[in-house]
């Protein structure tokens, strides 16, 4: 039996992870939960899974949660420190990193430094500090197992093969809700439209990232670090059906693909049970009912955010952290209806232009750059 901690337990990935823990009580024991502000759902999760430790985002949440829980013996912590204590607790085997955004960086890196196996959904953490993550994981013998469906697919396609024989990784992208909208109409799309992803049900930030295709950009950076590839070896193709989750092309010309229905419980289960496979009770892919599977190149003018991610990767150093921070601020402003959809990539681009990249030695430097980029992006939004 594996003892697990879920960072971001009240989010889309967190809830799917706990669904697996519920269905496989002989495989997983939930020892810790970390959440933000959704105390109602967190309280229900604590009652069901009886974890030893819990952490919430704000201090005010602690007495509120304590009152709801009565005499249940769960230790309740708060803030980044609380999340870090839970992520590094002694008796824990696997940490599911599913806090959204840069807020997940410190506890996730702490889990790596504590030598935990990390099932990584929080791609932003790796985008911000990929080099440090990889270095620390190597040093501490921590394994990073991908949860993102694309990276899980690549990880599966690599099994039994040699990394040196890989020619390129091919990430598939659905194209999101605006794949066929006219470029002019993109200036006027609403938050509601951006939140209507054709294939996946996810949290709001990643759903908007999918609409701009920054999500794929972040995934390109994530793939570079997880699989030690050159940026030129990571390609993106549009595949609107989201059935082929990604592919690996080898030097002999063979392409190996992984397919499945779009259900995050499948890659989460693989990360949790690797190298074994669980009997996941989800809809099966019926090949004869699929119809067409199509692949096409990415239209650069429609999705400029993807190019920004490649630029950040080429610049290296602290630039991907700037890309990520500016994106988080711009997406939040879009969700609050303070800027239009097409302003998102402009804010990121101008924030990146104002930054001279440097090689970060420690995570503290990344956090400083992250704060600078957030302030810069916010100032650009306020001036607009
Ligand atoms: N959803 C997917 O299908 C999917 C697929 C691949 C990768 N991912 C990645 O997985 C991560 C999570 O995505 P999601 O869709 O699950 O997001 P989500 O539904 O918005 O959930 C985010 C989670 O993070 C928690 N959180 C936010 N700020 C926090 C803080 N400062 N301290 C502690 N907890 C905090 C939230 O808590 P509250 O809700 O309680 O405030 C919630 O539990 C993202 O990095 C995303 O890119 C998601």
C-alpha cells in the first residue's frame, strides 16, 4: 500500500486523484491533503479519508475547519509552510502535485528534496524551475512521474526504449474552443466561451491556457525537462479529437502513440501505480466507433502564445519563470474581465521583453523574478 499526499485536493486533478483512492482502498492510503479556499469540499474530504495532516492557504481557514471537524484528529496547518510540512512528512511515499500555478513550486520542490516520488500535474512549477527540479531529483533520488496526459503518453511510449534513439516528441493539442473561430472574432470572445473546452473538464486557469495554447507552450517546456530533450525535439500538432495523447518518433522513423479517452484518471492512475496498471473503471475506447483521427500544423497567428513559450525556452534561465508569471497574471485579469482574450499574449510578450534573462542558482532567485514579472504584468494591465 502507498501512502499519498494530495497538494491541491479540492481541484479538478485533486478530486480525480481522491476518486482513485476511494476506488482502490487496498492500494492507497491518503495521509495528507493541501487545499486553497474551498473549505467545504476539504472538510468533506477530511471526513472521508481521515488524513493525518491537512494544510489550507490562509490562517483564517484553520479555526473554521477545526469547528467543522469537531473532534477528528487531523492536524491542520496553513500557508506555504503548512503545505511544505505535509509534502515532506515522513510516512509519505507519493506526493501528487496538483496545486495550480506558481503557488505549487515551493511545496513540490520540497517534496523532491525530501526524496519523495512526485506525481506531477503542476506543470508551472517545472516551467519556473526546471533545471533546479531535475538537479535536485537526481541528487535526492526522487522520481518525477508525469500526470499531464501528454507527458504520461510520452512516458508510456518511452518504456522499453532508449532516450538516445528518440528523434522527437510530438505533443498533441486539441486546439481548444477557438480552433475554428475567425481571427477577427478572437478579439471579442468571452470568458464563458473560453471556459468551454471541447474535450476536457479542467480548472479555469488551465482551460483558458488551452484556449490561448499557452498550456501547450508550458507543456513544451515541461517535456524539455522531464525527458531531457532539446527544444527543437519537441513538436506540437493539432489533434482536435484528443484521442492520441502524444507520440514519440524514433530515429528509425517509427512513431509510437498512446491513445485513450480523455479522462485524467487514466494518467493519474499510471503515475500512482507505475510501473503497474490499475483496473481503472472508465469508459473504454471503441476504435470502430471513433471515425476520423486528424492531425494538422499549428496556425501561428492564431496561437502566438505557443511561440512565446518556445522563445522563453530558447532564452533559458529565468525567462520561462517570467513567461509563467505574466501568463498567470494575464489569465487572472481575463477571467476577471479586466482584459480581452487577445491581450493575454501581449501582456506576456511585453513582460518578457522587459526582462534580461539570467541563470538562476537557487529557487530564491526564481521567486524574486516571479514577483518582479507579476508586478510588471499587472502594471501593463493597469496601464492598458
Ligand atoms: N485539470 C486537468 O485536467 C489537468 C490536466 C493536466 C495538468 N493539470 C495541471 O494540474 C494543476 C491543477 O489543475 P486543476 O485543473 O486541478 O486546477 P483547479 O481545479 O483550479 O485546482 C487547483 C487546486 O489548487 C489549490 N490551490 C490554489 N492555490 C493554492 C495555494 N496557494 N495553496 C494551496 N492550494 C492552492 C486549489 O484550492 P481551492 O480550490 O481550495 O482554492 C485547488 O485545490 C495545474 O498546474 C494544471 O496545469 C491539470
